[in-house]
C-alpha cells in the first residue's frame, strides 16, 4: 500500500507564494511518477504537475512559469512551489503517485489552498 500526506496549504493573497509538500510511505520506488492534482469547487480534478524519476516535468498550461515541482526520491517526497498565485488557483491540492511497476495510481487526502483577491 501507499500512503501520501500533504502539508503546506492555507490562505494567501493573490500574487503571493506558497509551498506544498507531500511525504510518501509504503511501496514507493524511486522510479515512480510523483505529482500534484487539484480540484476547484464545482470543477473536475486536473493535473497540475508531474515529475518522473529522472527529473522530467510536465505542467498544466495554466501554471507554467509559476509553479515548480521537485522530488526527493531518497526521502520519498514531492514538493510544489507556487508563486504569483491567482484566485483561480484556489483548490484542494492532492499529492499523486503512479507506480511504474503496477500502473496503479494513488492520491493523498488533499490540502486546501485558498487565494484571496
């Protein structure tokens, strides 16, 4: 099993910055894909960013140049640094793992990020 615990959410003003962290435990490999999803009120969940074992990243168009994803494979952690936050970034952010070995996907319980105008 895989457990994911997010931290770092909260309230920030538009234009501000915030960092999220996710600690993974259980059957996690350094080759697994790590990332972040988010779900805004009344909207579908969307991929924010992912990072592979070799550091390759992929971002949603709406967050490119503002968000940076990184990972610590030794500590089984993934991070999301967010700058120039916009009201539209308000959402619950979920940590994500896709196990390369099995293809199974896991999500954390989520952390609320609220950006005020």
